C-alpha cells in the first residue's frame, strides 16, 4: 500500500489559529496575521486541540493519493434496482442508471463509474432473517444504525461487515420521495382510418386526454388487477371492461367505486350485468391495450416515474381491493401473474413508505376455491405474491449472533462503484439499502473521492495485487503459490483483452464512441480477482481526518484500513505536527470508546 500527500492548505496551523481567534477578537484577520508569532501559533493550536475544540480544523484540508485498495461484492443471486427495473448484476448492459441514497436519505439515479465481476472462493457473510437476506464478501460496506443509541440525531452509516461490533442494529429499506403530485396525466392522441359505406377512407385524429391524476391512478389499478380491452371492428372503437362480479357486499362496494371513478374521469360507464363495469374510449382503450394480457401487464414507465408517496399509497389501496387481501393487523398481500408488474408493485410499496417481500406461488395446473370471490381458480401461470408490512417490519433490528453467519461460496461475485456509495438491492425477494463496491475509506462521508476504474485502465505488465498478511504468515511456500495463482489470472486477463480488442476491430461491434481497447478493457476485467488493487485520490478536512484516525487506528479496525490510516497520519504529522500530535485511537487520548468490545490491549 502507498500513500502520498499531494497537496494541503498552505500554513495550516496558522490558518487554524486565525480562524479560532477571530471568533472572539475585536480586530480583523490582517491584524491577527501580523501579530501572531510562530511560538504563539504553536501554543494556541496545541491548547485548541487538547480541549477538543475541533471546528476550526475544518478550514484546512489534505489531499492524498492512495494505491493498493481491495474490493467488496455481492453474490450472484443479488439484484440491483435501476431506471430500467430490477436486474441481476450480471445482466447490466452499462446503459442503466442505478438508484442511490444520498446523504439526506433521498433517492438519486446515477450511472456507475465501474462494473465489478470476479471469481470468489471462500467464506462470505450471510445476513438472513425474516426481513433481511444478503450474501456479501466480509469487507463489504453495510448501511446500519446502532440499536442501543440514545443520540436523537444518530444516523445510518457504512460499516464493513467484518467490523460490525454491536449486538443489534437496524438496516433500512425506507425510500424518501417528497415529490409533489401532478394534477393531470396526459393520454396521447389517437389517429385511425375511417371507412364509410361508399368505401371512402378518411383519416381521423382524436385529441389527447387530460385526466385527473388521482382518479386515473385508481382506474389504472383496477384495470391492471381485473381489466381487459376489446376492439369492436364494426364500430372501430375500444371497449374497456373491469371485472367485478356481483356476489357480496364487498364486491358491490367495489363496483360502485369503479363506476364512480370512471364517471369522474368524464366517461360513460355501464354495468355489464353481474360481471362488472364497461365503457368506451378509443384513446384510452388503445393505451391500455398496449399494457398486455394478465401475465404480461405492467405500469407504463411514464406513469411509474411520477408515482410519489401519495399516488403509490392510492394505487396499492385500490389494488388491494381486487387482487389483494388485508388482514386484521393491516398487513396486505398483493397477487399478480406478471413478473414485471410484481417488480413494480414491490417498488411502489417502498415509495409508499411500506416494506414488502416477494415470493412465487408455483401451482401451475392446479385449482383451488377462492373464499373471497366464491369461485374456483385454476392456475395457468406462476403467481407472484407480495407480503406488505406497513408498520412493524420497518423497525425490526438485526441481531448479530442470530442473523449473521458465514457461508462458503464459490462462484462469481458482482458490484458497481457509484456516486453516493449506497445502492438498493434485492435478494430472494427481500429489498435493502446497502453499500457499493468501494473501500472502507468511503464510509467517512465528509470527503471527496476519485477511484481508478478497471473499465478504462488496462491491467498491463505491471500487474499489482494484494497479498494478505495471513498468507505471509503461512510461510514462503504459501506466498509463492499465491503469487503464481495471481500471475495465472493476469495471463488469462491479457489473453482475453487481446482477443476481444482484435475481434472488435475486425467487426462492426458497436463501441458507442469508445476505442476498441477500452471495450476490451471493460470486458476482460471480469476475470480479475478481489485481490486486484485499486487507486484512490481523497480529500478530507482536518476535523474529518481526526475522526478517521480515531476509528481506523483502533486495534479492532481491519488490518488493511489500519495500515492505510497509519500511513496517512505519518504524512499529516510531517506538515502539521502540532494539530495531529495526539491523533489516533480513542485510547490515545483517554478512555477506550469500545466498551466491553475493546481489544484488551489499548495503546499507551
């Protein structure tokens, strides 16, 4: 590992002294600067740091170049949420934007800076409970909040899985969406050819529809649950039907709600006997017909994109009345035979402020009696079931000894490197916010990072990789064998990099403005191992560095990050020996903050 201090605030200790003195000095900055001697600066800064008055340290910053950082990933059963829906990491086409969580808890979509895939053989950390399901490499950053904390403003933070040292903690699924509800939704105009009895043909265009957003969302929910569209060729019109059999008081109430919704939107509904409600409209009928049959249905992307908390709750409330069920505790189940709609429904539950888990009811070819509808249902397709919780499961903590274990895994692991460093993932139908592939360093939020991309940078002849200290402790034979294995992997990488580049250059393969070499680099890198080192440029202010050193120079910190912190502190002390004289683990400045979890051998 290498650490180099690239730049820092000039005269850092003088800047800190002037910033602190200005708070209570009657004179200005220029007079303070003239009066301060080196001896006064040294004495004042030393007193400032010793009493823990750290805010003036934010006025000075340090930029480091760091080389030799390892990576962290998810197993092959983990999906990531993108602007194109849920996708397994291996299926990302690199045109998507992925959903990230910013520092305020809001959502942002960003295109990844890097895509990671490599072979893994060893123990991974398994998080498994009723509400959590993840399998990650031990160094993976987990987004957690301590359970037994009385600080009112204590927030979620990224902590490497192997460094979680609390018995219980929260893992969040909450999505904060504070967008305003739009007033109207536009349905595109509809053009068709009208044929008269005299065989004359004329093109007609019906204007677009401007529909009340809340009423349309209700109608869309009813339609996706129980609706269909029929084209009447003679009349050249579309008839929209919502099935709701007249069998009991609940269904009668639903029939009235559907009827009133259609009427409020400006259409003319009629009862189709005891079967349901129907009405005619060519624009809307054509629009809804494109949404497919029952096992293909989906929410149009332009509609899904405007769903905020209010509209999402409204959609789910209506859908529950038809293809759903609500128990006495307020927990709901939603059903659909469409995989795409199931994925969208699950995301809507999180946008609505709820949580949900999905499982598949595969009873194709079987039949059962539906007590709610009073009829027999035959299963022609797999049914996707969403279990929605609107309260308790949102705040259930993870118990370390009960819900976290190690599991052997051999296969591909995946991740992305993206802005904000927090992504929304799903495994076995359970969703969660979690960290992306980056070093433990990025857990410290008040900093700026730039990390080397294996997509654009070729691993050339000087192939660098990390050899864990435990390998060296196993002896020279283990060290040599490990190095040979890394070299074999590097040779495989160079082989595929060359073959892919030659093939791209000799064909019309689309490169979207990239060179053939870069296309080869971003695809050949999939064979590179977790031991492959990376490089980072990071800038932190002095106060953030103090916090970083407190946590990462502790004996309980992981070996690699502790080594990095030690090298960074050496560089800082060269420039500002007074400010960083006492920087380090909490035991360096007094009592150990780890409590019962202390290492047993605090530094003196």
